[in-house]
């Protein structure tokens, strides 16, 4: 059960914001609760515009990168785009290939196979590219830690443009490095993902071609569709420029032109004219794309978005759906194995969790780590050991209070390779050093984390009696979309709710409650909360924390439970 944090915005601030923007106090309270107390910043948040996209040339290295790409296009040099195998990487490959095509040339691509090649760039790929006559290498969503690979490219006469967003203490000796997080870069949006950085390069490249403004804007808007998918999938904060990208990208998904994108959306259950929300992308679209790199080859994603043939696109979309089902099965099996080994939960007194097993599917260990963090709320590493190879491949996920990459950096001599973000990371380590990793990971974390840090927190945006769940209020709430990391859907609380019938368990894992408050009954759904049905019965009184969404089946609105606990009073009937 989470610790509920009530809103702390001062009433005077809320009143001032409401007056300055001419908005209802209810909406001003929600804005102030997420730190938007400045009227200008709040106005921009409520009214995102394509004009809020930053000038790409504010990013260090952009001019050199564009000039080199233009020269390669003019001289018909061979170009290789080297991407990562996740959604962020594959959408970046597709986006940049299209930009180069629009600039009058073409580019080949390489995306590593997760199981055969592992994460990151490889020198043998660069050596093969040199033999094939490649003279320009462009990385997307990878490369910032690949100094030896870039040095090898330099030796072979290949210029390199590195586009990445991951953290690193230094940069490789490339012709240009595009990364808003590199030292000295003044680009204002530090939270771009890999496809976001690739989009900025495409924006600058196409802007240099002298096109009429309307044509350039049309192409840029079309590119926001894939950029939005990759941005949501990579779980970067949906604020600032990312909010603008996702807002307009999702709107564009109502009218997809690309046959692969049409097939993908249809396979995920989105009909023509109905765009997915950011949540729909995160839970129904992105997993299908990620399944390619997790279970087979990510090249299928690039072919999906590159093929002009509708039948082939539909075949690929169906294949990705099948791979996603396989991924779900492998994930469930691995998670069940781990939970069976932890009948009492994580070791008593420890602030972290590190688990490993032989030949766990490397394509799902990151998702399993996420599930374990959701369940136990502590920094978690999940490691798949390959005894024959003598290596172990791991993936980590973290909690709000713990910087995962800093922890790995503190013991970097353990790893063959490692990298990632504050909240997510991956690594390769010798199989015999996993236990040492567990000890050192815990030793690093324990002094930094308090017992309070290991209790999940649930921010409550406002109290919301059922009588206030109206179309008008929910329209106001909807102005905060798109929701995602950094801009979550508002969480509301209501107290003294009466359970008007017995709880219902759906598909053995989900919970459905009928809750009554001051004469109004609403349906509440708790995903993966079936185990919490024990002890509940008709007439029980609860306090609930929830988000609100349209009820597509019964009409009106329904509640999505985030947490609930015994009520303090039975006053509301």
C-alpha cells in the first residue's frame, strides 16, 4: 500500500493562476499541483504549439552534422545508419532514412540482434561497412559510449555523426556529436529520447533544402507521428518539447499515411480516425514494436514502416502481434520463477533486489525488472546467465530516489559494457561476478536510501467526490493530456465509499468494484489487483485513489484504481 501525498499548492497561488489565465479554479489547482505556478509556463503547457519546437541549431554539433550529410547526399556517398533495437532506436532509423531520402539520396542501416550481437555498436560491423564503401556513419539512440568503435571508423576513413541521448562523462572523437546531455551543450530540452534527437537532425537537414514553408511544415508534422511513438515508448518526461512532439504526433495518428503505420494501428485495435492516447501507444502499440527486438529481429520494424506494399505490411504487423504474445508468455514465466524463489519477498533489511538465472530470455528481463520494482519498490537488477558463453546480461530498473547509472558507474570495472539512464540501465558482466555485483550494488544503495524511500508514494492531485465527475470537469482535466512519465494522469481521492456489491475478479488477475458515494454508484477497475479482493465484501467502506477515464462499454465515466484502503467513516451512502 502506497503512502498518499496530498496536494500542497497554496490557495493564493491557485487563485492567482486561475485569474491570470481565465480558467476555472479546479484546473488551476491541478496545474499548480504539478509545479506550473507561473502563468506564462502554464499557458504554454495548456496551449502547445509547433512554434514551441526549439531551433535545432541550438544543439552542439548540428551545423557540422547537417553540412556533412548534405555533402554525402550531393556526392552520393554510401551512408550507414546504426541504430538500437528498441522502439526508440528503430523509429529513429526510419525517420532519418526518410529525411535523407527527401534530401535526394539514400542510406543503408544496421540494427543489432539483441541475442546475437548484444547492446551497442560493434567494430566488426564498421569494418564490414568500410569494405562495402561506406564513408559516413550516423548512429541513432546509441554511440555516446562507443569511443573505440568511432576511433576504428576514423582509422578506416569513415566520418561519424553520433546522435544519442544517454548519459556519458565524455564524447567519442566523431565529426559531430548530437546529444543535449553532453557537456557544454546549451540545448534547452535535455529530456529528448533517441528519436527526438534524430528528429532534430531531420528538422535541420530538411530546413536547409530551401523548401517553401508550407511543404516543410507538412513534412515535419508527418515525422512527428513516429517521433511521438518512440518518445512515449522510451518513457521520457512528457513536458517541454517532448509534450509538443507527442501532442501533435498523436493527433497525426488519426490520419496515418504510411501503410505500415496503418497496419500496426489496426493490429493494435485502433480504427481509422481514432488516434491512440499516449497510454494506448505505451501499452498496445509500443510493445508490438519492442517485441521484434526482444524476440526476433528489429529489422522487421524498419521493413514495416518502409514497405509500400499493404499486404506485406499487414503480414509484418501480424507477426509483431504474435511476437508480442510470445514476449508476454516469456515474461510471465520468468516473473513466476522469480516470485517462487522469493516467497517472503526481498531479503530482509536489504534496499535492493538482484536476481539471476540460467538462460532467462534476455528480451524480457528489462520488463521483468519493471514488474519487480512495481511489486517490491526497490532498485532491481535482473540477470540472465549464459554458462556456455561465460557472460551474464542484465537489465535494471530503479525508483524515484535512486540513480541507477551512478550506481553502475561506481563499480564500472565489473562490466564488459554498461549504459542507460537514471531509471533504467543494461549491462554485460562475467558470469562469475554476478554475486559480487549483488554485494556491491547493495553496499552502494544502502547508505543512500532510507526506509521511507522504499515506500511507494502516490501523489493525490485533488479530492473528487463522485458528484463532481461530470463531463465539464473531465473536459478540463483532459486539457492536461497527453499523459505519461513526468506528466501523469491526475490522481483523485474520494473517502467513505461503500462497496455496493461483492467484488468481481476478472481473468483471475483484475478487480472490479461497484463503489457508491452520496447516492451515485461508479464502476472501479483495478488492474492486477485481484489478490486484494480477499476480505472485501458488500457493505465495506473504502477510501480510494483513482484516475478517471471514459467507459467505452457502458458510457459515461469509470474509475481506474491506483490504490484503496479501509475507509475512516461510513457517512457516504
